[in-house]
C-alpha cells in the first residue's frame, strides 16, 4: 500500500464525540494516519485527553480548541454583517455552526503539521483497510453521488467555475493537500469582496437566497483543484453505507457485523437523526438472510423501496436537491 502518514482531523462537539471514541484504535489500524486531532469547544478537551490515555494513544490523539483556529464569534459576526448588508436579520436557517465546521477544515491547513490532512466525519467508522494514495503517490478524491445546485452557484461566483466532475466530491471524509488549501484560500482572500479572511469573502459570494445551503468545502476544494491542478489527484468511487443507524445501533456493532459490512463497504455512517427501525434490524441480524444477501443488496433494496424518498440515478431526491443514497 503506497501511503504517506497523514494527520486526521475530526471536528465535533461533545454530544457527537461519544459515537467515535470507541473506534480510536480502529482508525490507526485501517487508515494511514499519524495522529488524530479532535477539533471542538473547550469542554471537549477533558474527555479526549482521558480517552486517549485509556487507549494508550496519548501521543497520537490530541485536542485543538476550535477558537484557536477560527473564532466562532468572528465567524458569526461576519455572517451577520453579510446578511444585514442585504437588509435581513440572521435567523435559525442561517446555520452559522454548519458553516463554522466547514471553514475550520479549510483553516486547519495553516496549522497542519504534515503535507496532507484528512477530515473525517465523527459519525463514520472505517470497516476495512483503505489506501488514500494511488500507486504513483497521488492522493485520492473519493467521490459519491450527490448534487446541490446552490453549492455550484457559489463556486461560480467565487471562481467562475462550473461543475467539472459528474459525481460529487462530498463523502464522509476529504484528504486535503495543505499547500493547495492555502493556495485556494489565499486566492479567495485576494478577491474584491468585503472582508479580509477567506470565510468573510465566501459569505459575500453566496447569494442571499442561497444562504441556508450555500457552500460546500468539499465541492469547492474538489472543483478548484480539478481546474487549477488537474493532475494533483486520482479519482475513485467511495463505497460507504449511509443511514446505518436504521439497521443497528453503533454501540451494538460486533466483529461479525463489521466483517459482513466490509465485504461491500469501506465505511459506515451512523447519523444520529436516523432512528433504529426494528424490522430492518431483524433483517440485519438474520444469519440465514446474510448467507444469501449481501449488505449492499439489503441496503439497495431498502433504498429502491422508497423508504428514504424518491430514488433517482443512484441518489435520493429531496426537493430540488439530490443527496447520496
């Protein structure tokens, strides 16, 4: 496996941290990472430090206060100023916390201790060993199927770039080249838009009627790299099971469950807003069923049943959006 050791960052908050802490050793066993950096509010430091010590990973699992990377107050004020500029007030649908996590991932390039760093979602666990670089040493863009036209409106406003790849750069993780992230954010900061920091200028590149879902750090970085540095990354389709919570609680996952899932998937996500469905849990646990049906076949049958919504070209239709199945 031709892999370079990379830092992995997990931006999270205390209530979500509990889903990932049990898998600390698995991350090091299955992914080519040198250390894990949890990024979050001050109250997250104590549990991260304690769990790292218990797992004997004190030197490899650390905590960074999110405000040391970007001040949340500064970001909130920047967002409020942008919205007020068009005569509106910041509201619940403005989602400053959602934008904050995205901008933290980009700003980490300025403090990263390695050439590459990988952002990983706190609700996702790896299932099998996965390379993050191809045989020639190029990092992978791991792509899935998803489409939100609002993201590309902002990319067009920033860089004049249209959608350049038929799939989406949005998955449960992103391997960033720290040098290229800095180059992209410096390009944004040089633009003739209000503000100084890249996130301030991005807010002014988002149309006011697009503020609820106006930016994706992954779609933006993937599009920008593909245009500016077309040979920097290799592309592959990422295989992950979403909505795994519908079938099993993450705390009940056994080694046999992981082996069965890993035949088809690289990772599994346990999104907290998806409650367990007893009928699906019964199928998931049925040993006879497992002998005849793969995890991917089970999941595909549920998706095609319409349980998650209209299924179109490998995606779930939600209004004008198409999200990953």
